[in-house]
C-alpha cells in the first residue's frame, strides 16, 4: 500500500467529502454507535466505511448516496453499499483510480 501523499489534491478533496458524508449517514440515519474507516492506496484510492447501525432498508435512496455514486463516476471509480452479512450494519465502499 502506498502513502496518501500520492493522491492528487482534487481526488483528496473528493475522498474527504466521501468520508464526511459516509460518517454523517452512519450516525444520523443508521444510528450507528461504532464505525470503522479504512483507506487504502494502491493503483486506486479505496475507502471503506463499516458501521453497526440499522442496516439498509430494501428500498433506500437518498441525495447523499446519489452524491457519493456521482463522485465515484466522475472520478472513474466505483461505489457500493451493502448490509453487513450476518449482522446489523452497513459497508460502504468507494474507489477511484489514482490516474485516469
């Protein structure tokens, strides 16, 4: 894994917004009491936020999640959101290549 210093400022700004939105959603909407944020740098910048909140309703869309998906698409990356298998909570994954 590489250092965060290889991430250009525009992508770093996107990543900061992603983490801020993910943490806000976990606390406000999922009522999570614990969350974990992982950031990995290889060929891509990968962010994973896992919480112990209520999980996802079957039909859930919100402006914050739409915003996260759009940020991933604009950066040439991916966005996924899933319930934690066998437990309560949610796993959010967001990634973008370091160079396009």
